[in-house]
C-alpha cells in the first residue's frame, strides 16, 4: 500500500520533471553556452562575454530593449484600464444569461489565429482600408489617411491581442467578491469612488496582478503584431532576436539577446510584485 | 488494460508513420514557392515511384534550418548560388554533387559552368543551377516612370510616401551600385566593404521618410502595389510581371545601374538520405517541357536548355519589354558571399531600421 502510493507519486512527478528538464532547463543551458561563444574565424570559437559586451556597447540594442519594455508596460496598463470596467460589468452588474453571452463575446476573437486577427487590423487601418474610407465618406478627412505602420497601431494590436488574458482573471476574482460587502460599504457612507478604492480594487488585486503579468509577458514576447502593424518603425526586441538567428546566422548574439530578454522580464515581473506587495503564491492561487 | 493496448497501438503506428515519412523512397525538398508545382510533382511520382514532400522557404531560412540540424531533415535544397560556399565553409551543411549523375546536356552550358565555378569548395562542386531571375524596380509606369529610373530615385520627393523596399541585403547592394560604387569588387576586403556600406547606410537613413513601409513578403508587396498605396518598389521581376497581367501600367523595370541577377540552385544537404531521388528530381525537372511548367508556375526562367520554346508568349513578351538587350548585358550577377559579410550588413540594416 505504502510503496504503491510512492510509485504513484513518482509516476505523477515524471511528466513534470521531464517537461521542466527537456523543454525548459536543458534548452536554456544550451542557449547560455551558445551565448558565451565568440566567433573568431571560420569554424573557430572562443569562450567569452563578447556577445553580452556587444549588447551593452551598441546603443541601438539597448534602445530597442528599453523601448520594448516601456511599450509592453504601457500596453499592460492600457489593457488593464479597458478590461477592468468590462470585467466589473460582466461580473457584478449583468446577471444570468447575458453574463455568459458577454463573456463568450470576449472569447470569440480568439477562435481565429493571431495572424488572421492582425491581418484584420491591417485591412481596417490601411490607407485604402475601411476606417480611412469611412472618414472620407463622412467628410472628416479629405484624403486617404494612413493609420498603419506606427506605434499607435502596434499598441492597438497588442491591447487587442491580450484583452482576454486580463478579462478572465479579473472576472474570476471579482465574482468571488460578496455583493453584501459592497452594500455594506455604501451603508457605511461610502460613495462609488471610495467603495471602488477601498473594497473592489483591494479584493481584485491578485487578479489584476496575475492578469498584468500574463499580458506583459505576451506583449514582450510578441513577434507578429509589432512586425506586421509597425512597418518601418517597428523596433521590437524579439524581431532583433529573430534577425540574429535567421537572417544573420549569428546564433551567438541571438542567444545573448534571448538571455537578456529573460532577465528583463524576470526583473520587471519581480518588481511589479514587490511594488504591489503581492506574492507569487497569492497571485497564482 | 484494453485501453492501454489501444494507446500503445496508436503510439507505435504514429512512430511508424514518422519513420516511413523519412525513408529513402521519399524526397524531402526544401525550396521556394512555385518551384515544385503540383502537376510536376504528380508527373514525377507517377514516373519514378518516389514521393515528394515540399517545404517552402527562403534563402536565410533554408540555411538556418539546415544549420540547426547539421544538414539533416531534407534531401534536396535550393539556396541561391551566392549563399553556398560561405555557409559550407562555416557550417558544413552540404555534400558534394556527383556530376556523373547529372544529365549535363539538359543545362544551358554557360550557366552550368558559372554556377559550378561559384559553388566549388576545396575542389568539390556543391551546386547546379535551376531557376534564375533578377531583382530591380516594380513600378506603376503611369505614375512613377518619369521619376524613378534607378534605386536611388526611390528617395525622390516626387514619390514621397509611395515607395517601398525590403530591409535586406539586395537593397544595400542595389543602392551601392546606383550610387556609383561596386560592392561586388569589395567583397574580399572587409574594410572597404564596411566603408561602402556606411555610405549606403547614410543614404538609406536619409531616404527613410520617403518609404511607406519596408515590405517583408511578396504577398505584402503585391497588396501594396495593387491597391495603389505604393507606386514604385524594389522587387523581383516576376512580381512585376504577375501584376502586369492584372494592370498593364504596372511592370518590372531594369534600373539604370543594372538589375541584380540571382540563380537558385540545387544542393544536397549533408545528411540527406535520398540522394538517388534527389538526382532523379534534378534530371526530371531540367527536361525542357517540365522546366517550362515550372516557369509557368514560378514566373521565372530556368537553366534548362531549350525550355524557352515551351514558355508562354505573354511571359516572353513581358520579359522582352523589361529587358532590352543592353539591360541583359548590364545584369549584375551575385558573386559568392564570403563568410562573415552578413555581420557588416546586419549592423547597417539594424541602424537603418532604428533611425528616426
């Protein structure tokens, strides 16, 4: 009986260990080793920090790195600002069937792939696209307007892509908030703003933080949206990694970039948790 | 228990499926879109009994894929002739071609010899030519022909916001020629090449405000030109000819400084497992009537001797309109890219992309 339980434990542990080791730990070790190689000649490599040095001495790479981080944080904040009222409405204001319908409506865009969704935005925003034609038809613009290929287009794409990943955790945490607590807040003389600040937001904090982490990671690691919607000014760090690996055949620098991205995202998520005084256990629970 | 048996059977069947997909009867072809049309594959499979699996790609991805596996996963690949010696020296991803198994008589001799010469490493030949073409300017002649005669004219204020090009190495090379320099002559001298590229970099940064977007894929460019959002672009000849069929104003124009000529080849990946099938495919598609089918699908001419006779008249007419005899003589054929040159170009391209 006892040994049977132990076998069961190891059997259940095996997929997890295999998953972690084969798909996460070993590839990262390999990646780290590649990033420590420096090409000194044809088929000649030396161990050195040269690739990391290149990253820190070339202002372009640092700029792209910082830009990607700032844009991702901004996308996370905008997503939160849009998703919070939506979630509050779904979780607390509508009831019954309509609640489910609204929730499914948030989900529907994710039935198609990200590529198709991004193409959809391109059709809407391009110079000969729907929005431009509509503006001309209503007389608000007297010539075609180009709304694609700029940072605003990237931002729209990122927020749209990650909306669902903010709405789901928010709705879940908000639903667990007892209505009587909100009523008690009003009974004790609170107004809409103070109830939101003192009761709803503190209760929703774990949902806000976990949603923000997911949205931030998705934006930071997004390749498709910035490349397709950003055009000639799309500078995104994942694109640089792709370029180093595929176009330049420079795996060594690409691997170093990959590691820098890993460090960056870990640091930002860690400081986000510290700042909001949330722990990872609470957030993921 | 019964469930387990079913599972086991399913797994072993799946494994068997993977194994049989890689046996010697299958030719795994890594190629460009249009180079292996369905009808040609059917004819080949019916005649030889081999099965053909096609993966579509481009130069950089082909080399990256083969590098990742050390030259495995595919039995035949089709990179351009200038991208063979460099990657071979650096990564060793190809194996030599046994010329005795190739039916040399089917090739245009001058092209075969030039490609063999350009793909020779340590006395071994690594590539034979297949499809060739050029890159130059695709434009709406009604709207841009007066302004745009050469690559650098894409920076003219008259076409501001209505031009496009790729942010890739052909653009750097094309601009260098249009600016009166000869980048191919500087291939062997890294310092001279860097200096030349920094001039091109300044020009491209200067030109950036004029560009609508840097196109990435052929379909994206087609959309931009067809909708009229872009009136002139640096692109492949076939792109212009395809659009010409829809809109007679749009066509391919060889730039004043010369179109850039490329030849896509056949190479054998180092760990290819179906060399016989690969040789059979090469000899099959170089037959004039088969080569003409590939020309019809890809829009480019092949190195097959006598295939011109089978080509469509419309395509021939477009070719002759784009290439008067002096423009053919002016084509700049890419010489082999020395290993390490990409790093210089990569830095330039990154800085252009980042410039405001």
